[in-house]
């Protein structure tokens, strides 16, 4: 299979060389030696086989294994005015008949063999420049009128000659009849009384006279024509007497239908014309003010625009549309072409880049895109639109999905407005080929980015200055991230945000195809009209967006993270056209810088979230610790206050006890009151100790206090102070804090 494909490609390249011919009988190539020498340098073994054996069934193999037959001759941009009818006709003839050849048999009668037998016949291949469907090219109305007048004058001249011949014959025949009557009267036989009777005609038809031999054939022809003329005259009178039945008899005319929709519910206008009522009125007024359409004798601009919108919005056939608006099929088709040309002219004014002061607001207010895509102008993508093509050229229109399509390149900004449209390429052409053709043709006037500006493109386009493509081999589409979670690495993060930002073009295409059903099932219009229909649809799309941004379809496709169904995956199915490596490397460095900056900010934001959480927890812990410390300080202050209060109270108690001791020691007698201070201290200590402590000697021993001689009166104060200290120490041990009292 691969060898057949490669051989067919090489054979086609050889035939494309100037001066190379092919023998259709043997499928061998006739080429000069210098041509063979040039091709031998490429692949000597293969071209030696081609020179010796040729290529059997080349025409069939070229259709099967041909890489692509797309040439893009029908290309058309939104910046160009629509062509005239004559230009469309010539372009369609040239496009359909490209590569059509005819084989003419040529017999060489001069070079005969000795035996008198002619040489073998040979066929000569000639390129056909005329249509294989029409023998005569189309002519204008003026040319047709002149041709008809010439034909009519020739007919009148021929009839005048025939009438002269007929008059001459009748004169001769009358003289001959007179002679025959004279002879019959002399002989007694009866002749023919009526020269135009059946018997006379039969005699005339069977007569072989010399005069009749000269004029008879013309007379026969005249007789047949006269009888045919009488027959058709009678049939015409008969048909005129029959009453004709009118076809368009509905009481609801086209104007009444339009007025009923404009006066009715707003949803009815949107369902029929795919736009709101005020947008429809403004659209018709704009076409009138720009002098693109004017009211006709029977059809108004509103009716013509309504028929056009009904056809492209619902893919309605012209017969149904003609019955709906009560017009003829010819009138419906004529107004469709007229409105189509007017809307394509309008597209040169509304399909264009719109200037914004600084960064676009949708980029500026989205932290995922700013400042990484601050210089972005919009997005570019290609889509396949349904097409209809004759069988002879359908191969070039059949893409990967087998159906007949045309490849349309679209450019939009972040307001969901198309800024450039390029149509007319066959479905077999990939996106990058259409893209390069749009850039390299100067007449296209592609809005190229300036300076640091760029467009977002998918992996099917080259990563070159002014056009930023994602990383190949990494996840890209939004549905991939929905299934597998967050991006891992800077390449995936860049692809994810690139995809969310470039999703604007996919949503624009979704709105376009949802509004205009004709793009999914194209009728059998001429190819020149099929390439204009996507342009007109994009122009109507922009007009609706600028006059009614909150349209139902725009609201439905307004989500930035919306997953589009039917989005073609560009990875692995298209090979981009090679570009200068230096340009690719330059844009690759810019992409790496953006990806690195994006990844650093992304990781910093994740770490910033963790530090904030930790700081919040730390502050909460510190707050709780501070509350606990405050509670401890308050408790300590209260304990200190209680200690001071107890100390004061104990000192007062000690003083009162000493005063009582002094009073008792002086007032009472020694017999009744013991004058021993040690016994008084023991009694006082026993009264104070609620638990019934032991004697002063045992207490002193238990508290490890030095034993004092109670017989010495000077030790009484010391004994009382020590007991006071022991009591205070016990109290502070209960409170949990040491306390020292200096007595």
C-alpha cells in the first residue's frame, strides 16, 4: 500500500514537469533526458522503474492515494466585496473543469502500409477548457437577444425564399392544369376541379415531372409546416378557452405575514428569523441606508430579508419559502441571491478588528489570564461547514469524516465578534494550510498582530511570532482536566489556561452553527454561492451581537468553562506546515517565559493559602494563651489580696492576743492565773489551731523549729512569732504559693 502511494505521488510529480507527456495506451512517460537526470537525483531506483514500466491505472490511483486535491481556488475573505454574476460563472466553470481531459481518436491516413492497411490508431490527450456539463458557455441577455434576432431574420429570409418558390410552382401548376383541362375536354375525360383536393395532392406527390422534381421537396416541407401551423393554432385557441387555476391563493400575503410577526409575540420573531424584532428592523434599515437593497415592485426589503433569514436559519427550501410568502420560485431565488450579495458587502464593514483602549476588560479582570495574556487580540480556529459538490470533484471536499465539507477559518475577539473570515477551501485541506494561505495572500488583508500582540491558536497551527500555540503532547482540552484533576507542571497549567482563554472561538462557532442550520446541511447551490453563505452568516452574527448582546443564544454560550460538544481534537491528526526554525524558537521562548511566570505565581498562591491558614491558627492559639494568662494574673492578684488581708487580720489577732496577755498578767493574781508566758502561748496556740494540735514542744519538734527554754520569760515573743509563721506557712501551702512574713 505504501509503495503504491509513493509511486503514484512520484509519477504525478513527474507529469507535472514541463515537457513531460504520457501515453494513455501504455501508461508510460515520454520526457527529455535532462528531466530524467533531475528526477534520478531524487530516487534513481524508483524513477528507473517508472521509466521502464510506467504506472498502471494512474488516474484511479491518484484519486485513491492522492494526498489532497484541494487547491483553494474558491477562497473568499470577509474583506473582499462579493463578485459579480459573470465572475462567479467563470470561476465556477474553471473550478469544476480543472483537470478534465478528453481523448480524441486520430487516424493517420497519410502514412499507410504497403498492403494498403492504415497504421494503428493512436489517441491524443487534450485538455478541455469547456464544461463537461454544458456544451455552450453561458451568455448574457444582450448576446442571447442578438442571437435570437439573427436567427429570426434568417428564418424570415428562408420563408420568403420558400414563398417565392411556392408562388412560382403554383403558377406553373395552374398552367399545367389548364392544359390538362383542355385535353380532357377535347377527349371527353373529367379532370380535377379542385387543385387542392386530396386526389390532386396525391397526384402531385406521385408526379415525377421535371418541374416538380425541382420544386417538390420544398413544397412538401411547406405543406407539412402549414398543417402543423394550423394544428398548433387550433390547440392554442383551445387552451386559451380553458380557465387556468391560480397557484398562490393564500389570503396571508408576504407583507401581512411580516406585519403579523412584528406585531406578535417576540419569541415568534426569534424562532422564525433567529433574531429579535428590533434587531430585524434595524438590520433592514441598515441595508436600506447603505443603499445595498431597495424595495421592488412586488417584494419589499423586509420580505426579501425575511426569506433570506428563513432559508439560512432553518435550511428551508426555496419552494416552501415561495409558498409561505406567496411569490414565485423565481422571485424567491432572485431575492435570496440579492440579499446574500448585500449581506456579504455589509460584512466588509462589520467583520473587522475593534480597537480597545489597553487590555481587554475580560482579560484584565480575570486573574487566570492577566497579565500573561494581556497582549492577546483574540483566537483563531477552523471549522468544517457542510458543502455540496458535483461527483467529479467531490474527492477534494471529503475530509476525515467522509462527508462533503469546506474548511472555514474564523478569527474572533473576546466580545464574541468575528474579526476575519476565510472561506472556500475544500474539506481535505488541514487548518494550517488554510492559515498559511490566508497570511500569504496580500489581497486577503489579514489583520496581523503588531509588536508583542498575538492570537491564541491550537496545536494544528504553527507556533510562530504573533500566534501562540499550546504545548504538544500535554493535556489541553477542558474535558481532560475535568476527568483528571488539577494540572501537573507548568506545561499543563499553561495548556489549561490557554484552553480556557481560547474557548471563546469554540463558543462563537457553537453560536453560529446553532443559529444557522444551513451550515450543517448545505443545499445544492452553486459552489460560488456556497462560499458566500458562511460569510453572510458571520455578518448577521456580528450584527446581532452588536445590537443585542443579551441574545438567547449568546446567554446560553456565555460560560467561559463551557464544554463544547463536537470539538475536533487537533493533536495527532494534523501535521503543521513547516516554518522557519528561528521563528518557532523565538515564540517557543516567549511561551516558556509565560509558562514559568504562570507556574511560579500558581505555586506562590498555593503556599500563600497555607501560610495564611497557619497564621490564623497561630493567632487563635496566642489569643487563647493570652486569655489563660490573663485569668492566671487575675487569680494571682486575688490570692495576693487575700494573703495581705489574712496577714493584716493575723497581725491584728496577734496584737489583740498580746494585749489580752498583758492585761491578764497584770490584773489577775499569780495563784489564779499562771504567770508563765509559755503556758499562755500554748493556750493561745491551742485555741487558734482548730484541729487540736499537740503541745508547743511537739509542734516545734514537728516543724523542725529550735526548742526554746520556756522558763526564760524573754523567749515568749519568739515562741509566739514562730507559731504565727507556721500558721501562715500552712495557709500559703494550701493556696499553692510560698509566703514569708518578717516578724
